C-alpha cells in the first residue's frame, strides 16, 4: 500500500474538508491500480452522509455560531464531527467489491490499534469500538473500478461540540440503547494510548503503508482543487431541501424506520391530489449504498398510483439490494407509510 503525501510547500493546514474528499476522488480516478492511504486533519466540521437531510441531522444554528463547517460527502452513513483532536483516514483500492473492501479496511485499522495495546474491534456495519464504545466511524463509496473507504479516528474529542452540533433522531439513539451521542463515544487518549497525537499518526502511516510515498505535485493539487468545487454546489449540499419538499402544499407522507444492521431510513413522498400519484419520492438516512439512490430507486417510484397494489408492483420490479446492500423489496415496502 502506498502513502499519498503532500510536499512541504503545500498549505494543508488551511484546507477545508472537501479538499481531502476531492483528493480521494483524484487518487481513484488518476493513480495507477493499487492500494493508497493517507491521513488528514481539519478545523471543526460536521460531515453528513450522501443521503442524509442536513436540516434534520445537524444543529445548523449551533454550527454557525461556533464556526463549525457543515459539508456533505459522497459516501453513505451518518453524520460525524471532525476537528484537530482526531484524524481522518482515507483508503483507496482497485476493487468493485465494496462491502468486502469496507470490512477489510475497518479490520486493518482495528488490527493496527491492537498492536499498540488498544483492544479495538471492527463491529457492526461501520464502527470500530473499544469496550463497546465507538472510537472510529467509517463509510465507503464506489467509483468505476475503485472503492473508497474513509473514517474518523478519535484521539481526543470535545463532547460539548459533538452533542450540540449533531442531532440524531430519538429512534436512532434508542435503537442503540443510549440517550445521547457522547454516551457511546470514546477516544484513544481516554483509553490510555502510549503515543502522542503526532506519533500516533506516524505509526499508522508506517504500519499500513509499505512503499515509498507518492508526493503530490503542484499540478496534482490544482486538479484536486477543481474536483473540490463540486462539493460546494448547492445542488450537492442540499441545505434547506426539507422545507422545499414539504412546502409543496400537497399531502405529505413520512415514515422513519431503523433496521438493525442497515441503519436509519426516512421514506417520504407527496401525494398529488389532482392525479392521485406519488411525487417527490425520496429515501434519506444513514445507510450505505452501492449505487445512486435517487436515479435507481426514487425516480422509478415517482409517478406510481397511490394505491397499495400499484406501489407494491412497482417496488417488486426493482432490485433495492443492488443499490442499498441488505435492503429487500419487502423491507422497502414496509417502510412506506
């Protein structure tokens, strides 16, 4: 595995988080086949999953008043909080087997922690835990021929920012048997790691990579910056889209479901009274996906007659598992209120 590194002249400290997400894409699209890894840090930021509704998952007023950036990533999963007390890891590999890659990645990180005396376990669908508490949350997505896995690693953390910036639903917390985010979170410092933050990052890079680093050139960085611009487009960020959909004036249907092992789902749609058909159908949540949820599921349900038999027939003709791993047609039907 090769380490992707910056030249000493590159200003990394002042980069916003989307720059590093863009770097993942750049590596996946431009670098030769192989495995790549890099580590990075950012100023306080909330990173939302591809299919989450930011307005419902994030306390935007708190973030604005405390200078916390809010961005969206291309991978699925839930919101995470990042700052300079934790590290972000990115792993890019030449594979289409995203689920297998993700499992291998989380175990690779957990194994590296165990080597320095931290009893870490890769568990659930995306967490690395210590004594049942989450120390690392991870996500993945797929580009043609490449899989990208990335996640946080809490060296230390600010429980005030985490509990106030991110506002998961009561149903999601209850499904995990806790009342708040900090109750299910720990960090390496609290677990007695014997390495300083800087030494820990160096250790992880040395432990995971095994060849000379690829040093990004100025031209490489400019190309990454071009990709980065896409993360700031309003159509991608979609902040305020909840009000836009629910402000249509049509009868609005919404149902939230937590599925063990898959995550939280919110299925909602409008019922056009003039045609009695489904419109603005959408699936949001912290689930993972292998394909575009809007194109391959939601838009194919839009326009169906608002009758149980018609909706069932349409959904049975789809293949939800090929888009959201583990989601069957029957499960999707049960999520429609």
